[in-house]
C-alpha cells in the first residue's frame, strides 16, 4: 500500500506555531506509526506530515488506511 498523507495548511501552521506544531506532529507520527504496525504494515518513509507505508497483504493495507482515516475524522470532530 503506497500511501502518503499530507495535511493542507500544515506548512503555514508550522511557521506560525512552531512549538505547538512540533508537539502535534510528534503525536501524529506516533498515531500513524502505531496504526500501520498494528495492521502488519511498515513505514517506509516519513517527511513532515507525509507517510509512505507498505503492507504485504492488501487487506492489511486497507485496514490500516481506514483506521488512519477514522483517527483523523475523530481528531477533527472531537469535542473538548
């Protein structure tokens, strides 16, 4: 599953809020790496907020991709 995820506006946010974005990017990376590994995948490369991942089985790749999308949805729509 080659996949890359890049969030619009993240470069600007990094420029305007470097400390907060460093913390957020660290958490982002932890969540994505854990999700990929839990679904039997491997992170091949990460640059900024973009990830390139691979899985030996298609169903593992699809499950990882869906889990990442669910995490993103829940993060965006969370209530505080």
